[in-house]
């Protein structure tokens, strides 16, 4: 059952990679942020699969980057900061300098 749930979660999170879904979310951003962010944050703490956790971080970032001001207005400053911290923890920004140094060392 666990692997089925993992696949369902993964497929649902893949929707955030679709331009048409992101466009739809953008048109209904207030409702999307209000409904999705709390559930994504809860899933971030509960889900066991690292791939899904990374995708949750990306989904949170997508919702934030649509309109950062609205993201804060809907969630409040502390709620928005908490969501951003969760996104970074789950999907840290790439360190391109470190990657280049590691590649050069090989």
C-alpha cells in the first residue's frame, strides 16, 4: 500500500511542473495558496519518500514565486516564512561553485 500511495503523491506533485496547471493556479492563487500550502507543509513532515519531499519543496516554491506579495498576504508573514523555510529545507538551492569545484577535482 505504501508504494501505491507514494506513486499517487508523486503524480499529484508532478502537476506543479505543468505550465497549464501553474497558469490555472496563478488565476486562482489566493484559493490555491490557502488550500494547498498547509497540506503541503503537513505532507512535508509526514511523507517518508525523499523524492516526494523534494517535489513538495518545489511545489511550495512555485506557489510562492507566482506572487510573493500575495503569498504573504494570504498566509501572513510568519506563515509565508515558514513555508519558504520548508521549501528550502526540502529542496536546497544548488551550490554551483561547490559543484564546479567537485567536478574539477575529479
